[in-house]
C-alpha cells in the first residue's frame, strides 16, 4: 500500500534546514549555506536507474521550496516523502513484473536489491535524521516493511534477507542479549544439544 506520509512518522522534529540553497549531487546532501531566511529551496537531481526486464526508472528530478526548521513540512521530510513514493512505485512495478512472469525470480530479486541500495543513497538528500527515519520504517520489521511487501513474495522465503537493521528505539531485539542470541543461533543450538546429551547420560 502506498505510504500516505501523513501519520506520526513525519512528526516529532526532523532535519533542520535553514537558509536558501540547492544543488549537491544525487548521492550527497545539498550545500546548507544560505541566507538564513528560514525559507529553503531544495533541488534533488534526477537519475535514471536501469532495471533489467523493466527498463529505466526515473528518480528525483524535483525541487521543493518552503519553510525551514524542525516544525511543519520541513525540507528534509518532504524530500524523503517524495523519494519514498518514487521508489515504492518502482518496487511495485518490479513485483508486478515478476508476478506476470515477465522477469525471472533472480532478476526481480536483483532489481529489489538495486532499488533498496539506490534508495539508501538518494535519501542523503533528505538529511541524516530523515534518512534514518525513512530507512527504519521501511527496513525488515519496520512500520512499512518493504522487504515483507515487495521482496518476500518474490523470494518465497519470508523473513530472509534485508541486511543489517538500523536499531529502532524501544523495539526488542535490536541489541543486547536478544540480538546476540539471534546472530549466534548455531552456537546456542550446539550448547543446548550438549546440555541435553549430558543430561541423558546421567
């Protein structure tokens, strides 16, 4: 389902842009020097991403102007919102092409991974705070979980793949003992097996 970007995800502060600026390249934040007027103009350069079996997908290529600061529709939030919408459309197209059997499973998985990597890079234009917010909500286990929505139906192995998650405050399993157990499951199974075997021998 397409994100509405009107929920609490975009509330509670954001990347603080001040002044009037624009530019930078696709992978780097724009220059934050400016007039200090509180009105910002952010230009996100366009880029074409070639997806085998689907074709060229256009990302970016827009300019947003409005109020700066941490309240309301800040530049960082708006940029992250628009980029997220553009990438989600591409994710949906990739899944639809796989379901229609116009691309193979390996092509579709590769396309997803390419889109996720490009999304990560493009979000540099939104600033560090909004980039982190956007990735947290769309990584595996996140609020909008693109992996469950657009990768798992292709791979057929729900919950597998997704890289290293960005810790989400207040979510169990992103650190400490639980995280160690999850990342060292084989060691845990061996220890349990030895303990059971030793108990049987007594």
